[in-house]
């Protein structure tokens, strides 16, 4: 087989986690297939080390550009049997059989603020075109599969659900030796609850801030938690003035901290030392952060919608993400109820073990084999 994989979002939190782990595990199980990795040199370096059957194909233009839609196919013509796009937007013309991985429908359901109608219409056009042309579509949850079939009326026989997983290092590698010093360097001296992930409207962070303010008022009577803090870790927090307004409006300016992006070893420390991890998202296709928190022994509060019940099962305290007071009650409960906390911690470790990147890569490789050999239905 000659398989091309687009790695141009290897730097991204979610897409990158998927791409890098798929490649590393394919490298362990498959030395016969010739893999062509499409991207910039920096993307290729992020994916190293890889064996000799993985070749770098340098391509500078970003996904979704005119060059990707119309120039890239000519550069790939005759070189590959299959193209795997780990996101929605495949080239308009594909010189081989096409596989797409759909992580969620965020760009369709909730386009980024400021997206023009013309740009959104273009995205929809190329998304529909790619879904029609794809020989197989991989989704990362049953929930994402249902959304895809409902919104785009995709034939479910084309869709294969293959779950993501948590990086093996999260389960096996110890924390950095200066873990406690890291908290001191960030001036984190009080107990805290944590959110980590992308900063998007569907993450429901304004409601989380409001709910934290309600919970704080209830926790004031408990000395151990009177100084509880909410830490928010994520990309480009400075751009989200609505969240800062929510802090001011909720009167918790001294208790909510925006930490922005932090390196992975630092993030692991924040997971491990959190009193609880809070993830009341309105929409998820899979959701890496709650499982990462579970892998570090943090009890998790999560929403009861979209993929969260499917992915987290009973290992999280689930709440209605649209009800501020229900989120607040959940925060108080998960912070103060030691029996619940120990149950969630134990279940969290068990839940993380349900997912494996090795198994994910084996199933993706089987999809490659089935498509190239003409198997019609998803297994």
C-alpha cells in the first residue's frame, strides 16, 4: 500500500494528538506500507521518530487553501493509492481513494466568531464534496457518527467509529521531579479546580465561571476551601474579553486565573494537583482533557450531553451544562465529598484503560486495507 497522510495540523492540541499517536503506532505495527507525510518540515519534526517507510513530502500551503484544493492533487498523482485527511477539508480533487477522520462538527455547528458567510458557505461546500467522495469516514465516537449522519445525511455504511485514546506517557511516565516547584513558580498556593483545553464558545466557560462563583459562596463556610481558585488553561485567553467580563460580573476576580498555554509537563502537574477537573462542554466529538485528567488522578465533572456520557461513562460526575446552579452544586459536591472523589478517581483510572492508541492504529490500518482492497462497508 502507498498511503499519504496530511500532517499539517500536527502542532494542534486535538488534531496533533491524533496525528502523532496514529503515526507512532502505525510505525510499530506496519513496516510494509509506504507512508507519505504531507506538511512542513516543522510538522514532520513534531512526528519523529519514524522508520524508513515514512517519507516526508514537503508542502507549505495551509489546509483549505486554493493550492491544497487544486495544486496538491497534481503533485500526488501517481504516487499514492490512498489519502487520509485527519479532518474535514480534503482537496477538491483527490488522485486516489480518500479516507477522512471527523473529530467533531464544531466548524459546522458553531463557526468561529467573525467567520464570514462566504467562508462558511465554502467550508460547507467542500465538506459535502469530501464526504461524498470519501471511500470511508472515520469518526471518534458514536455521538459524532450520529451527528454526521443527521446533518449531512451520510450513508452510515461508510462510517467507522474508532475511538481516540490518552497518550501512553500520561499513564506510565512520572511527573517532572520539580512538580511542586512548578506550582510555586505559577504562584498557585491554594487548592484549585481546573479547566484545560481550547477556548471556544462550546466549551461553556462563561457559565463555568458563573457556576464557580455560586459554588465559592457556598464553600466560604468550609475553611479548607474558602480560598479555592479556578484555573483556566488554554490558547489565546487574552483574546476572550467575554470571559474576563464574566469574572468581573460574577465578582470572583481574585479567585479566577487565566494561565494561557502551558507546556505539557507543566499541564500534567496541574492535572495531578487539581482538587477537581471541570469540563461542562456543550459539544464534544470525543474530548481528550477529561481522560487526561483521569489519567493523573483528578476527579472529573463533565457535561451530560454529546459524546461525554459515551466516552466517560460513570467515571465522571455529569451535570446539565446549561444549568449554572447544577454545575455549581456539582463543583461543591466533587470538592467536598471524599467518598465520591475516591470513587471517581478509581473509576477514572479504569476508564482511561478502555482506550488504546495501539488499538486505534490497528483499526485505522484495517480501514486502509479494506478501502484499498475494495471492501464496501465499514466494519
